[in-house]
């Protein structure tokens, strides 16, 4: 009888020790998992901080000479000054079509609207490419952004002047147009030309400053 009791007690102790061991192992696994998660979180935070640091310091790490070269290339290689002037000249020449005196000149009228639409497309594209921040210093990128703004203003003024000229000049040339209407039309054309001249001068100055740097 004593042997049976002793055996039962031994088995109970073994079962208890086994359960304790499993609990300890589970706690250790949980502890290791918690530590691993904390380490992973720290690594992610460190990686994010490092990435932000690299991004914020990228422009300051650019070589100034290479930055100037990139700025000049982006502005002048996109379209040389003489090509811009050709676009301008072609549009203003096409704007001289008189659709009142010569309504039969549909080909010339179509040509004008085609060239006007081309200027509209260029105007929409006149905006800074943010990817250039990687290749320019902060100062050069600011110059680039300012240039694109002046280019947009120039193209917008050119578009409006050409459209106003083509719309108003035929009526101004028409002897049936009354004096008051003619005066209003002439004022519109002059205002549009003045705005264009100002925007054109500002853009040319910005272009030349970069091209000659």
C-alpha cells in the first residue's frame, strides 16, 4: 500500500514539474517575442529616421558646380531661345488672319487655332519637375521654380494677346465698326500687348540669367 501511495505521489510531482516547465517555456517564448517586436519597432524607427535624414540633406550634398550645370541644362536643353521665339512669331503671324474680311480663309483660321492650342499645351507643361531637387542645391532649385513660373506667365500672356488680337483686329479694321466699339477693342488689344511685353521681358531675363551663368 505504501508503495502505491509513493508511486502516486511521484507521478503527481512529475506531472506538476512538467506543467511548470511548460508554463516557464511559454513565458520565455512570450518574453522573447515581446523583445523581438520591440527590436523590430526600433529598427523601423531608425530606418525611417535615417531615410528622412537622407532626403532632407540630399540637396545640401549636391556639388554646386554640377547643380549649376543641371539648372542650365534643364532650362536651355528643353527648348532653345530661338525655338521659343519661332513659336511666338508663328503664332502672332497666324493671329493676323481677318475672318471678317476673308471668311473663306478657313485654312488660315485653322492654322491659327492649332498654333494657339500648341501654346496652351506648353503653358500646362511649364511647371517645375520636383525630381530635380535631387540634382540641385536649394538655391538653384528655387531659381528653377522661379524660372518655370515666369515661363508660364509669358506663355499665358502670349496666348491671351494672340487670341485678343485675332478676335479684335478684324473689327477694328472694319469700317462699319462704330467709334466707341473701336476704342474699346483698341484698349483691349493694347492692354493685352502691354501684359505680354512685361511677361516676355521678365521671362527672357530669367532665361538669359540661367543660360549665361
